[in-house]
C-alpha cells in the first residue's frame, strides 16, 4: 500500500496542511500505534508542460537527427548530462533520473541539452514558446 503524502506550510511555527481533513482520516487509522514522521522541504517537480516539451520536442528532434528511438535518445542524454562519468567501486556508472529533478534542475538540464545540440550537432531545438508541443506529442 502506498504511503500518503501530506503537504502544507509552516507559518509561525504552526503546520497548516493543504488537506487537513484527509490527514485527520489517515491519522485516525493509526490510533494507538507507534509512527514515524518525516518532515522535509517540498521539492517542486517538473510540470506536465515541461515534460511534454522535453519528450515531444527535445527528445524527438534529437532522436530523429541521431537515428535513435525516443527512449534510446533519452537514455543517451541522461548518460551525457546526468552522470558523473566515473565508475563506482563495482565498475558501474551512476546515471541520474530526470523524474527526480526539481523544476529548476530540469530547466538547467534541458538548457544544457539545447546548448549541446546547437553547438555540437548544429541542431536547433525551439523553446516552448515557439512550438505547439502538445500536438507534437499527441499527434
């Protein structure tokens, strides 16, 4: 069973939940039980719009140019831009996940991809305001 996440804000030392009723329902299920509570700063993940542009424009253009399918291109970009290019003690290379990037980290990642495409491949990738990427993804 998935563990629910509850979001909110701390205001003057007080927790104000976004969905307090949902929290209270979940809390009641644990009456009398020992619990573990994790409190961390919320990471904003990339938006659906960013994701559609990345897959429908960046990955698609580069995959066509390089002769890869979309998944191969995505993996190649992750290796190029999200790995430390050093093997660990087991001889493996760690490659980051784009799904774990915050919005700002994802913007920095795609900016590096776009710049590399232009400088190394002479491939122009339009920014989101220059293309209808919803149609590019959905046909």
